[in-house]
DNA sequence: GTAGGGTTAG
């Protein structure tokens, strides 16, 4: 019968749909049936209309389903129920609520078959107030004694984190089943209330209810969500000992717990168990395995797990992208992402966000911003995780317009109150030179975590507003928030900028004694820089000798710079000897030492250092010749034909072209790009080359970046001049945060921090 | 015809 066209069926057949095999109807055939009914004016009985509705709904043909629903004279509650349940099945929670509201407004009586779907939608939307109203409606309409309705309400309250109410509803159920019980137990576990979770588990046992797979899994997940990873692993073991075989859900949860502890051996054991139980190709398990191996820096293992799965699955691909990013393999991440796109995979918000995070966390800021634009073109909606991943890229390039757009978007999407979004906005505005905006964002945050406080303290420190930075720290303590390692780095750098030696020592000494935060290399580097900046070179050197860890190049570099300032040869030699070992290919170190010798007219030693540089294979300092820099800048500018100030630039270029010819340089655009790209990579990443690369990077950024920040730059005279020049020719505002202070360049002038 | 567990992004 099913093979026959609808049009060939007799009226009698269609009026007795029970004999037609409707289950095999395709969407097209369903539309045919619908058309036939409309055309012939067939008498539609309740059974036929229900079947047509469920055919449409299960094929996700919701517009057809609602057209049909609207065509019914008096749609019953069960007709609404069919579509509402289908919406819920496909997680279309907003649609569930809308249709439910419509149904109520039409005065249709409630039935207990659709309430669970509505409760599930409230849970999915975390809409507690709406859920409570639904509960009230269930009571008024007499549906609240239905055990499935009660159970669904328990789940709803647990998901909305209202455990007290959930518990009360549970107490009202005469014979709750295992899963309803387990929902509350998992809820308590998720809130970190281990005692209550255990007590209820005992209560459940007394009632003769044995936990089943779903309840075990819920409990493991609950402990994971409250960060109690060890408890989660114990539950997994308990489950195993009590003879319940884990499934993909149990494995993926326990692996996630293992990933956040330092127990790789346990992870390897579970991996073995996964293989034995035949879950090595389960998409959830594979994602967790990749993530776990990624967190333990087992790069080849994570790749192997991925390849052994043998197919491109979105979750596993996303996990691989973030695992590659975590291990600094940005280019591999980008390759993976482009493969995903080439294969036409349906990239979701996690895919895009992972890739954006991968770029912004690994110095590819412009790429991160471009990806964000592409994401929106692809129609994928950014969420409360995407924005904090994107904002550092805006801050690092001082792309204030993009940052502001992201801010507006967060307000529109109502995610601006998210603690991660707020902290990232505070940080972004500070890095874009807008400290007042930064403070406004910080003040507007309803809740704050240490990251939020660090953002504002670090922001003030960056802007040289030491008083405000220290005040914010006091407020942080008063609010009951504990400072962490980063907080002290921000505070010490604020002290460092202003030469506040006493305060610096006070914070440095108190960090462990009062707050239990151990001093790390960067804290020592700040102190060494602070002490040597004010001329206390011996004190700085004593501190270095006291360090419990090996001092790094930042520490020795801070000392060496001040040795040049104070012409201290003895310590300068000690510091540079260490630096030549730590970063042999940084020309800056050689230059600093030779400067000290030169200041004492020790020309033999100056030559010795220059020869040492040559022996190391370092060419002459690429940042030394002003004419070269000027020419390179202009050749780069000439490459951007769409630049709004092209005419002005061209005029300047004409003049400079003459100068270039005089200097014997080839005025080709490629010259600079090749020069930067083909340089020895190591050399490129250090010293003057880095500064130049950053300066050129400014000019390579696309339109829409009127403001720029260069960070963590020990600024040299040439670099300063280049930036000053760029700001003049382009009318851009440029901020440079060097290790000591904030420089603001505008219209070819430097308005603060200009010490040349 | 109705409820119930998981992974990957900060």
C-alpha cells in the first residue's frame, strides 16, 4: 500500500488511515497527502490529523506542521503536544515555549503529555521563572500528580540549580525511580555538596533502588562540573567494582576528570579499558581522549587516537584543534581547520571559537579577527565563550573598533554580564589605551573573579597609574577575593614603572607569607628591574643570587640594561656573560655590553664584543640605519593602494624615493617583505629585528585599525623613530607598552613617556 | 505519544 501514490488511493482507504503504512512516508509524500486532503476536502478524523502532524514534525517540517495545525478548526491539546514534543526532541527550546504560550492563549486545555517537554525546554534555557510558572500551571490543571510530569519538574529544577525546590518535589513523589533520584544526587555533586550526594545515595539504596548506568554517569558528570575530579574518578571505580559496565558517556566523563589531574598513568589505563570495551571509535570518547593527551602534552598519542578513529567527526576535530593549540602547534591547527572546511564539514560555534582561541593565544591576532568575520559570514552565532577568545586579539592589535563592536554584540546578546566577557572587555579597553572605558566595564560587572581584578590592576599598571592600581588591589582584598600569581606580577610592574622600591619589596615579601603565592621568575624579574632601575644594582644582583630557580633572560636583561644606564661594568659583564648563553642570537645584548665599554673608552673590548657577534653569525644590527628604516616603511605603505591617505603618502613617497636612490636602495615593495620573511627565524624573534618586525606588522594590518599597540617592547631609538614616523604619515594613534611605560604616538609626536 | 547521563572553545 505504501508504494501506491496518494492520488491512487481510494477515499475509503484514506478515511481509514490505520490500514496505510504512514511510518514509511517521506516528507514529499507527506506533503502529497496533505495536498490531497485539502484538495478533496476529505473528512479529517482526529487520528489522521495526528498522524499527518507527527509525520511533518518528525521530518522537521515545522512550517508545514504549523500551517496544518492552524488549518484545524479546533486544535486539541494532543495536536499541540505532537509539535511541542518534536521541538523538544530536536532541542528547539525557544520554539517549545513560543508554541506553548500560543496554545495557552487560545484557551486549549493542558495535558500531561506535553508538560514534560515544556519542563525540559525550561531546563534547557535555564529559565527558572518560566519553569516555576509551568509547575504552577501543572498544579492548577491537575497534571501535577502524574509521575512523569513530577519527574520532569525535578530535572528542570536541578538544571536551573534550584536543588531545594527539586528536593521538595522529589519528596512529594510516592515512588520515585532511580533516575529521578539520581538527578538530584548528580545536582548536589555538581554543587560540590558531596555529603548530601552520599546521603541521598544511601537513602536510595535503602529503598532498594540500585543505581543504573544513567545514574552513575550523571553522578560522574556532576562531580566533574564542580571540579571534584578525584571524586568523579572514585565514582567510576565504584561503578566498575559494583559490576556496572561503563559506556561511552562514563568513559568520556572520567577521561575529562583525568585530564584535569596529574594522573597520566590512570588515563593510559582507562584508554586500554576503552579499547577493550570497544569504544575506541566512539565520538565522545575520542574527543575526551584527544583532550586528555593534549593536556598531558602527548602530541603523538593525541594524533594517533584521532587517526585511528578513521573519520572526520566534528567533536573530535574540534578537540584536536584545541589540543594542537594548547601545545603551541598553531600552524597544524590552521591546517586541520582548513581541511575541515575543504571537506564541507558543518562547523559549529565550538569549531570557530577553538580556532579563534588558537590564533589569539599564539600571536596570530589578525588571523583571529579575520576568522571571527568569516564565522559571522558562515552564519554561526558567536556566544559567551567566543567573545573572550576574540577580545585579546583586539587588545593585542589595539583594534578598538573591533573591540567596541564585540562589546556592543555582547550587550545585544545579553552576555555582557558573563564574568569572562566582562574581564576580557576590561583587559581589551586597557590594552587599547582606553583605561576609563576599562574601569566602566569593570564597575559594571555583577560578579568578578581574580581574572577580572587582574585585568583592572594590570590595566592601571600598564598606563602608569600606580596609585589606582594599588587602590584596586586593596579593594580586591576587601571584596574577599584572593590574589594570585598574576595579581602580583601586575602590582610589581606598577611599582617597577614608578620606581616604588619600598612598596615593591612589601608586596614581594607578603605574597607568600600572607597569601601563599610563591614567587615565580617573572616576579623576580620585576624586582630586579625595579631595583636596578633606581641604581640599586648590587641589591638586584644579590636578589638574583637568592633565586630558588634558574634566572631567565628577562632577569639578566633587566640588570644589563641598568648596568648600561649606570655604567656598571663589573655587573654588566656578569649579566651579559649569562645572556650570551641564554639568548646567543639577540644582538641587543652585545650592543648593550659594547655600549658600556664604549662609555669607558675601552675600544679593545668594544671590538672584542663586535667580533663575538660576528662569530655568532649575527649580521650588523638591522635597526641601525635610519634611512633604511624610512625606506622600508614607505615601500610597505606604497603596497596598500586602498589606503585612505594614499595621496598624502604618495607625495611623501616621491620625496623619499629620491632619498632612497641616493642611498642606493631598490625601491621595490618585495624588498621589505622578503627581508623580513627570509631572515633567520631565531634572529627575527629577538632584539632589533623583532622591533622592526612589529613596526612593519603595524603597516601590514588591514584597514579599520586606526589605533595600534605594541606590547612588551624594550624600545630603542630607531624603533621609536619609526613609530613616530608612521603615526605622522598615517594619522594613526599608536600606543607602545614597553616594559617600563606607556608611549602614546599621534600625528608624528609622542605625548608621554618620550625619553628621547 | 510524555522525564533522565557525556566530549571539544574561555
